[in-house]
């Protein structure tokens, strides 16, 4: 009995949560190196904010329309178009493990980060 109580208290104090929310750390990537150089802005584009809760992705209220790709082992396994007004996307439950999340707007750059499902 004392052991169960200790485990429960340790989980509560340690902040263990089965439905943890986390912000996806996104990086900027370029699909075309010719866009870098003279005459192009040196300020990187605004990085979108994406929060992950299990297989639910939540986007900030204002973002451009983009294509969301899930990449695993170098292969695109899921693609969906995310309209400007979308605030959430639920990824299919069959996607499991560590994946790359890639957001692209059709321009020469994209944002990518790692998620675990």
C-alpha cells in the first residue's frame, strides 16, 4: 500500500502526464539553394507555432496555408493540406514512432521538426 501511494505522489510531484502537451521545435530548411544570396531578405520567415498532444497537432490562429508531410525513414508516409483557417489536425493512429514533421508553403523554404507518436 505504501509503495502504491509513493508512486502516485512521485508521479504528481514529478509532473508525469500521460497526455503531455509539447511545442514542436521547428527549424528552417531550404528546398532550393538558389534563393539564398544577394537580393534576398536576410530575415528568416516567421516560424509557425505547433503544439503536439499525442496525435493531435494544434496551430496558432493565424498561419499561411501549407502542406503537412509526415516523414519516416526518409519516406513521406502521410500528406495533408492545412488551410489557413485550420487550428487543429488529427494525425492517423496508424502512424507510430519518431517522425519528421514538415510544413511547406510551396515556396523555396519549409519548416521541419521531430515528433514522436
